């Protein structure tokens, strides 16, 4: 079941569970509602695959499964 409480913030470090790439959220648009609606509210810069930098969602649009997990923020 999907966790509707994902709220990534600018400066958060995340991991894409599909390939293990680590990224940093550098821009956020919209709200938590936007994230739940499968739009792409998080601009992430990826460490290992920078060619995939761009806007992403926390969940797969087709399956609804979580794709991106919070690792921590700049202040942690």
C-alpha cells in the first residue's frame, strides 16, 4: 500500500530503488497532493546517472509502487 505522506524537500538525499542511484532534490513544485496524483513534483540530480537528472515522482505511474526513498536531508 502506498504511503501518502511523502514530502521530499529541497536538499533531501534520495535513492532510486530500481538501480540504487543516489540523488539530491534540488527543486520541488506542487504539493503532497501532486505527488499522490503521479505528477513529477521533484527535480532530482542523480549521482551515478546524471543524464537522468530531471523531474520525477516518488511512485511508479503504472503500478503505484514506491520508486524513490528518502535517505536524509542536509541537516541530518
